[in-house]
């Protein structure tokens, strides 16, 4: 969430433009999505978001079960939550200067589907869930490769694949950036994987055993993902190919293993509050940066800070970086205020 806030302030785009042609450019280019076939650091943010949502679900359902909440009650709560996620996801993309639009590309609409699927199979045996995940990835491969719809029969070509065809049916439009709504099908694997990882963390296994399982699973997913990429299915984040889901899922597992070991086992919690105040209101800050920040707040703050720095003859490049950091600090302070007041937005 902290990375998403920083990205929304345009800090990353400023850094990418500022370092173009320099030795730091290959580093900062990792802070934007790969245009098509390939994998960059920024391509891991959404999988991480959906993965950790599954992990949080495992802890939530565990606590509900301890309180005597029935499966039916948990299901209704999960269904309601998915409905709200869908609503906010559609609203995020709905309002444009030219009018209203119905679009399903937002991460919240994707999560509304993946979290419900993860809930419905949560109490299945782990092996059965893993087989289900394999089935989702296989189904995705079959749909892209063998539907043979005229004009949309090139499985890994932008604007001419099965995902584009589904968008045309659902929304009567195709995303110019290549994103597709049917990504919710393969990326359900991220949320299911996160839930399985959460169940592992809640188990009676030792801390080192948990880390070992997470690391082995992460490395296995990475190897299979990159082997698929080199042989049959390219890693493409924008249509969430099976190789992308596995490779990104592998990085998510390794990141969780590192964080669990560093924070929970080794006790390095001193500086975590900086992140916690944001994560405790992740839905609020996401909707704020998407709906309020991108449409008004950023420009308003920018007009003030840039105006003052222009009078002080601050160089434009430095001025842009400072403005982005000011916006970030203000938005983080909002999260800190809510945290201190114990105000948490939940659905």
C-alpha cells in the first residue's frame, strides 16, 4: 500500500523520466509495469495485494471459528464483502470527464471474485485446493489457446486474445493497455495461495518449518513459472498467463517467508508502525488515492507547493520530487490520524 501511495503521487514517473539515459534508469524502470512480455518489480504489487488478502482471510476465518461463527454466517459476511469490493472497484473506474463508464479492470473487482472463490474452498484439504489452482491455470490456457474466435485467436497477442473478446462481451470495449477482466480467473490462485500460506502460519509447525515450506514452495513456483516462460507460455502480467501467476506467486511466498522470519521470529518490529498505520486502513487509502487523490487532491497540493517553489526558483525536476513527497506525507498522516483515533474502515 505504501508503494501504491508513492506511485499515485507520480514520484516513480518523475524518477523514471529524470534518470532516462542514466545508469539508474534500469533500476527505476522496475517501478512501472512491463509493456507486455516480461516481469518487473511493479508487476508483483497486485499479486502481492491479492495474496496477502488471502492470508488475512485465513486469520479472519480462524478468529471467527474460535468465536463460534458458523460457516453460513461467515459465507454471508464474505458474500457481502465481495459485493462491496465489486461496487467500489466499479465506482473507481466509472467516473470520467466524458461521463460514466462500466469497467471491470480495477484490482478490487478482481479481488471481489478471487476472495469469494478462496472462501468457498477454504476448508477443502490443501492438496485438493492446489489441484483446484492447477485446474484454474489449465482452464485459462485452454480458453486462450483453443477458443478460436475470429479476430481474437492469438492467445498472447495484445488486442487479439480471448481476454479482449470477453471484455468486448462484458463491457463493449477493449482496454488500450491490454488489461483484461478475465484475469480474475487465474489470479484467484494468488488469493487461494495466500489463504493456504495463512493456514500454514496458523498451524502448530515450528517457525523454521513454516519458513522452509514457504521458501520451497516459492522457489518451486518460480522455477515452474520461468520454465513455462522459456518453453510454452510467456510471462505476461496484463493477461495473467499461467507462467506469470506462478512466477509472481513464487515471489509472494518468498516475501512472506522473509517478513515472517524478520518480523515475527526475529522480532524486528521497531519500525513496522510506519507500514502498519497504512495497512490498517488499506481500503480507505486505496480508494482515496484512486478517487480523490488522482482526481483532485494531488493537483491541489501540487498547485500550492509548486507555486511556492517556483517563486523560490527551485529547479523543476527537484520541485516535482518534493511535491510528490509532500503529497505522500500528507496521505500517510491521514492514515496515522485514523490509526491514532482507532478509526478503521472495513467492509
